[in-house]
């Protein structure tokens, strides 16, 4: 998911998205441990999406403190 699409979401939606991504990452790691993971690159994509969401949430938090 691109950062500009993430920025369009509200803060509450971002928190839900982060939670969903973490759940998906857990499931993918479990699949990898059991040997049933079809696309190992998906773990990397999910990690990066989580980082993007966290970055944007932090930017909004800092901006709110400024004002």
C-alpha cells in the first residue's frame, strides 16, 4: 500500500489497519514456521506497510502536539 493512500485514511482507520496488518503478519509467520507459506515476500511487504502506518500515525501525533 502506498503512503499517499494511507494518508487519506483517518487516524482511527489507521489504528484498525495497523491491527489488521499485525494479525496478518502473525498468520504469515505461523505459516512460515509450519512450512505452508506460499509467498515469503508477503512478510516483507506487510512489515513495510506496518512501518508506513506507524510513521504516519507518529507524524499526526507530533503535528497535533505542535498546535
